């Protein structure tokens, strides 16, 4: 039973690869039939669990309620999407975001729930570090707007360079990962090589300091909650 449940959970999550927009698109009829089959298996598993559990215990368990709601939402969304598709109305499958609920809330997924609970308990404690990082990003973006916004610089594609504040925030956010380095700084560097100091300072503060601090806080808090959950066992 556990193997069957895991298989259909995996199949249900894998549908995202084949549904529009898809990596390997399949006809809507195929993906919808597979999804209905998965939902029937989940409902059957839930019914079987209800048969061997006291009624008041079953209905007090939040996990069972979450699974039932996820099944109803998925079926409703599938029906609405199918009807709109018949009338050539463009829409999206908003119920895809509830599919991980099946992975977390079935009785067989105890270890996954523990890990998820540790992540959930860790989030409030990393909020302050994240807010500090966002404050630093916003301040550097404001400085970039003042430094480069009035110099009529252009990107390699001929677009205005650092004219819009929100676009600056996004470009510098990507720069934290160094994915757009050094392209994002080249228009400013071509204007004056001294402007490279701004981007060097930004990378040092946000990539090397804040990201390391953020990773350390996440790891330490996650390890702490995991240790408490397993009763003091060493989680290293």
C-alpha cells in the first residue's frame, strides 16, 4: 500500500512536466485521465484509512482534511479548465500548487512531514536576516539609480541603463547570484572604471557576507529544530 501510494504521488507531481506549458507536452485528455486516476487512488487510500480509524479521530486529524480539500480543489479546477478549453478560453491550472499536499499529508510520509515542520519552524527565525538583506538590496538599488540614472547610459541591447528602480532591484538581486556578472556593470564600467567599486562593494556585502550569514542561520536553526524533534539525537 505504501509503495502504491508513493508511486501515484510521484505520478501526480510528474504531470507538471507534461501539462501546458510543458517540457514534453501530452494531450489534455491523457494528462487529465492520469490525474483523475491519481485522485481516485488518493481517495481510495483515504477511505481505507477511515475504515480502520475511529470516526472522531479521523475527522480531528488535519492531514485527512487537507487531503480531502486538495482532492476537491483539483477536481474542481480540472472540470473548470476542461470546460473553458472546450470554448477556447485561455486559463491556467491553479490547483497545481496543492499537489505537494498529497506528498506531505499521507500517513506514509512521516519523515517528510518532520522535515517540512522543521523548515516551517525555521522560517520565522531567518526573517530578520532576510529583511536585513532586502534592506541592503533596496539601498544599493537606490544608490545605483542616483549614480547611473541621469547619465543616459545604455545596455548592449540599446535599452536604458538603470532608469527604473524596480528593474534595478531585480538586476542587483540577480547579481547576488553572480549570474549576470559582469554584464550588468559593463555600461557603467565603460563610462568610468571607478564605478566598478560600487559593484565590488555590492558583491562583497550581499553575496559574500549576507548570503553566508543567511546560510549559516538557516542551517543552525534547521539543525536545532531537527534535534529537538528527534529528542536530542545528534543531527550533524
